[in-house]
C-alpha cells in the first residue's frame, strides 16, 4: 500500500471489475476511456492518455486471475491471500474518484464498488485478527518464561513462594488491564487537535469494546488480548527481582499499580496514535517533528518494568545475609545464594527469548500490508539476541574466568530488550551493534547493582532497565531511512532517521526525551505507590522466616526432592503406590535404612 501510484491506482480497476464480475475477458480500450485524460505518475515519470491506458490494459490480465479466484469461493466472498492483498492496495477514496469515469465506461455502479470495498476490508480485518491472536498466545506464553527463570534462580527453600507470587501477579494484572489499563492506554484522546492531555485515554474502561459483533470489534478485542500479553510481561519483570523476601500482598499491590496506571500511561504516550510522543500519528504535532521510535517496547515495556524493579528492590531491601561484613574486614562481602536449578533458569530464558521474537514481530499493526516489517523485526531480534548472549559470556569469562550460564541466558533476554525499539527500523549491522552494546549495558548494570548492594535476584534491573534504556537511544542512532518509511510513514522530514545515517539529531533528541519521560514517570509513580504500601502494609517477611525459608513458614513446607522424600517417607516408598520405583536413586530399602 506504500508502493508506487501506478500499482495502487491500477489495482483499483481490478477492484471495480471484481465487484461487477465482468473481467472474464480483456476489453479493448474504448473512446470513453481514452477521453478520461488519465495521468499516472510512476516513480517520477508521468504517463498521459494512451500511455496510461496501455499500462491499465496490461494489468487487466491480473484482473482476470483475480476474478477466477473470486468465482471459486463459496458465495463469491474472498479470493486467495495474494490477490486479495493486491485488491487491498487500491483501497482509498482518492482512487475511487480517479476512476469514476472508468466505472461509467464499464458499467459499474458506486454501490457495487462500496460493496467490494467492504469485502476487502472485512477480509483484511479477519486476517489481521488471526495474526494478532497468534502473537498474543506467544507473548502470554513468554510470561511463564519469567516464572521458570525466577524459579531456577531462587534458593530451594523459596520455590513455592516464587510460584505463588508469579501466578498471583498474572491474575491481578489481567484484572487491572481489564478495569483501567486498556482504557488508559488506548482510549480516545484529543491531543492531536488541542495538544492537551496526550497521556491518558478517556474511554474503553472495563472491557468496553462496543456492542455490535462485527469484524472490526473482533479485531479490536484481538488487539486487547495482545496488549494484555505485553502488560503481563511488564508486570513479570519486577516480580523476580524481589522474590524470596517480598510479601504476597506487596507483589499484588505492585502488579495492580503497573497494570492499571504505570505501564498503560507509557503505552498511551508512545503507542496510541494520539499519544504525546507517538510516531504512529500521520499528521499533527510530533515530538521534534518525528515522534519516538519504540516499535516493540525497549522503553514502554522493558525500561518501565526494570525501573519498577529498581524501586521495589530498594524498598524491600536485600535478602538476609546477602552481604556480610566479616570480623577482620570493614566492607561487606557478597555471599553466594545457591540457586535451585540452573536447568530451570535456562529453560525459562530460552522460552522468554523465543517468545520475545514473537513480541517484536507481532508488534506490527497491519499484517496484510506490513508483513515485511514483521519479518525484519524478528530477524533483527534474532541477530541482536545472539550477539548479546555471546558477548555477555565473553565479558564474564574475561573478568571472572567463569563461563557463566546465567550470563548466557541473561544476554539473550538483554539483546531482545535492547533491539525492541529499533527492530523494525534498523538494518542488520545496526542490530549487531545494538546487541553488542546491550550486552555491555547488561553486564555493567549488574556490576553496578552489586556495588550499590541492590539485591536483584533475576537480574531484571540490569537486563531490562539498562539494556532497554540503551535500546531506546540506539534507535535514534541506527535507524535507516528506508526501514523507517516502511515501519511508519514516508512523509516525514529527512531528520527523522538515525544520526549515523545522516539523519541529524532530531530523532536522537526525540529518543532521549522519551527515555527521560519513562524514567521520570515510572520512578515517581512507583516510588509513590510502593512507598505508601511499604509504610502501611509492609513489604517483606520477618528475617527469621527468611532464615528458615519462606516456604516452610508460609507456603506449606519447603520443596522436597526425590532422595529427601525417600529417606523421610520410606513406608510409602516401600508399600504405597510407588512400590515399583526407587525414585531413580538406585538404592533398595536396606541401604536406605542403613543410611538413615
């Protein structure tokens, strides 16, 4: 739809012939058509009269193919995806007016054209709805990658606590997004006309999507589910940072605040067409005449969630005995906390990485016309994540001598956080550099957290806040002109591209302003809300509970692995439902009794 004028306008002839059903044979140019004095501009060259008619006549063969597809469909509704996409390319009022004389010449009425347009519109909405729902399922599945990764990184005596907090965070976030989150994020706003507001929507609260069950409403509800998946990811980022010591009540209050207010405002500002910093607005006032590039959420999603994790970690404090000052030393020394399962961490990291690829690809708003943009976004995400993971491991080995699986998994996620903003507007070399720098942001951010004695269990602050923040700035450096025009609009100023691609500093300034906004808004509101909860309700369990394990005191006892269950429940092992197994340890009853 963003191609040459000849392609768009000639396809309109196909649309009209489709509505009439009269393109079974190629008609010869008639005097009525020749009298239309048609002018067609094709990539700078103007064709008039006979030349224009020749171009149209050459396309009538395509019309015949479209008609054949149309006739084969039940009820004459539809056609193949490729041909219907060609028809969609002509869907503008300008084209209808341009070919009004041609409609008269081939005996097609305006009502028939409008009926054909309705068929194409409905087909487009149905295709987009299916794509959006598929993307939503991938993104929601990625939320469980957060949970698996957190379970693998905590100590064994806090596994149940982590599971409960992660699941409750998902549950309350769904309710928060339904109640106010979606309305704040995607509700109507008068900012383009009045330049007032630009931060909060005023409708769409409590699941209000309209009453009529139409294809348009179906697409709107599919977008609602997709955006709720993004909200669940944003909520999951800080939960892993404060696990093992934060109370369930504090986690629930934090999740509600994120899903109902903190995250939705960021979404409205950047992703709503009426948002203050949005680049999706075709006309009207734009930030630095460009708007902010954040295609899949380096700032909206990752930076926002990482900053909430920072505030929550500061309020809750580190785990007990995380830093200890020995008698013969002045400065505290970090004490290791053995993680429950590196395998779970790796599984969660890979699941999160895989779904993050879907996160970037399905951020595309119109799949029928922008499928190339989705492919580019996913390809750049793969490249950046791979580079970030490799570089993170190399950096860790250089400084510590250890090949760290945590850095390998964390680097994958840090790479996706860094590339999310510019995944659709960069070329491959920009993705490589972004992934490389994102790895350094992740490692340096993690070292800084340790230096400041901030206990970030799941590395969420360094992965999402530091790498995501850099990614938001990187989009202002490495965005190319062609990629920007494909992902957004092609009528912007020449300054709306990356600084390293002769775009000036306008786009970079817009990205920096956006980064400052996300930091200011998120830090202020999260500190205010979580600070009140911390002072009134409390934020962490008693230190004695932590010492013995929160699972033991609050969640029905700590998890027991197979050999522990065998040693402490021999009667069930010997005579119960598991009498045919030794739990995989290869020992009989006598040996177990001797050990006991």
